[in-house]
C-alpha cells in the first residue's frame, strides 16, 4: 500500500502537468491573437499543434512503451515536456511558440500513451472504476485550476508564464517515478512502418482541416482530408492482418469496445467545441475581461471534479449505458440553454448553464472509460489506453480545428458551436444505446445456449 499511494501520487502529478498545460492555453487564445499579431483562427493553432502531435504519437508510443517498458517511456516523456516548458519563457513569435508546443506535445504523448496501462497496474480490479474516477478528479481539478491561473497570469504577468507554470509539477512526478509499477518489456520486432503510417494518417486528417481553414482554395484542405481517410482505410486493413497491431482493431471489433470508443469520440467532440469556443464568446461577444473569462470557465472542470468520483463509483455497480445516456441527455439540455443565452447575460447566467452541461458529461465519460478498460485483456491495456487517449485528443483537436473554421466564417462567437456539440452528444448517446442492446442480445443468446438440452 505505501508504494501504491506513492505511485498514485506520481501518476497524479504527471497527469496534472499534461492537462494543466492544455487547459491553461485555452483562456489565452484571445490574448495571443493580440500580442502576437495573428488572427483568432490562427491563434487556435496553439491548441491544435499540441493536440496534433499528441494524436500522431499516442498509438505508436503505446506500442513502444510495451517494448521498452511503460515506466521508462513515461519518465522520458515528462523530462522532455519539462525542458520544452521552461524554454517557452523566451518565446517572442508565434513560430517559436508553435515549435515549443510541438516539443511539449512529444513529451506529453510519451507519458499519456502509457498512463492508463499503469493505472490498471496500480489499482486492484475491484477498485478500477473508483481509481479511474479518482484520476478524473485529478484531471478535472487541473482543468479547474488552469483557466483561473491563466486568467490571473494574463492580468498581472507576461503571457509566456502560462506555458511555464506546469514545469515544477513535472519535476515532482519525475522524483516520484521510481515508485511506479516495474517495467515489463515485450519481445518482438518494432513496427516502424506502422508507427509512421499512424502518425502520417492522423496528421493528414487533422492537418487537412487546418489547411482548409487558412489556405485557399478550399479544395487543397479537402484533398488532404480525403487522402487521410484513404490512408486510414488502408491502415486498418493492414492492421487486421497483424497479431499485435498498433491500432487495436481486433479489440475495437467487439461491440463493447468499438461502440464505446465511438461514443467517447462524440462526447469529446462536444466538449471540445464548447471549451475552445467559450473564451471567444465570453470575451469578444459578451465583454468579459481575461481574468473574468478564466473564472467563468472554472465551473466546467469544477463540476466534473465533483461528479466524476460518484459516476466512477456507480460504474462498478450500475450499467454504464444507463448512466451514460442519462448524462448525455442532461449535457444536451445544458448546451441548448447555453446556445440560446443572450450576449447580455450575467456571469451567474453563464455559470449555471455550464454546470448543467458539465454534470451531464461527467456521468457519461467515467462509466464509458470503465467499460472500455475492463473489457480488454490485461496485456493489451497499453494498446487500448493509447486508443482511448487518441480518441479523446483526436476529438478535441478536430473540435479546435472546427472552431477555427467557424471563427473564420464569423460563426464561432455565437450559438453555432454549442448547437453542433448537441449533435455530437446525440451520436454518443446513440452509440451507447446500440452497445447496450447488442451486449444484452449476446447475453440472452449465451444464456439460451447454456440452458439448451444436450
């Protein structure tokens, strides 16, 4: 138990670092647009580049972690992230910032790719849902601190400090890293071709949207996206023939896992659209100051921090589909209320709408994650953990790109982003319902076979 607690602390500080760095940048987007002389749509690249590097590297890094050791890869990633964060203090141009954000992303993807697998190794199986719920508390509390800290820094200090403040937490996690579960390496050839293929495919899918946002004619960006889709189809066909694929297509072929991954994508698209578009509406359409925007964004992660432990505990006792679909309905109500809110609304009017959305989403994500992790063999946890992180970040990066497109069209500061988010929440709910019906049908067939006379 003493080592388990120290291992939990190491993972907690590490996740806090990586989440804090992503959350704190959202509130700074309008400021970066002014200070660096770029358009609001171009400012979203600070988010997109970081998330793009993460999405490109998560699956290859999860595979690499199984080969060289999970703890070793996790520690290497934190060290790279720490150095890149410290270097952000000397940034003066958007180009420099984007390069260092990419370096931060490389370090973050190395650590995040194996964090779920290490969590499963730390917690006993009977407490896995509660453990994931506690980890969600760490993540959401970091999301809560991020906007507040970012708003305070922007109001009183140079904006560069928002990218530096997470470095001390990375040092603490590195020092506690020796208490993490011991490395278990897997023999076999490394799939270099598959790793590069995954990275290039993700780059084309998300990068194509960015090209469509900033480059004319529009057909150039659409062509890149189309090439990414073709590459993805070919990659999946290749991975289906492999015993230990980088993309866990064999695991996702089961309804419990595959439909849960699709539901998670819809949920993260909905939250990504809300989070990235929120500061632009609050500051530029409603007239709040940067530090006020940071405070107004705090109820979302703070509500998740309170709801996630409860939903994680319930997910060990109640069907995840029942919790998840109910939560998505509540989240959709919150999105519609926010979309129809007038620009003259008070801070209180903004807050209670965000709380409704966040509470609903909290009752979806923890049970959905518990179902995915608990449905795969122990030795494949790193692979499915990388897929879960890829799904989350791919959804958020695609949402950030979509907000950039909406901003360039003059639609990003109004009700359009939350209304689109309602559509993605509906997709997540539909996947959860189909999964529930499919699993129940399989159980009935299995029971009928076991009761059949010989």
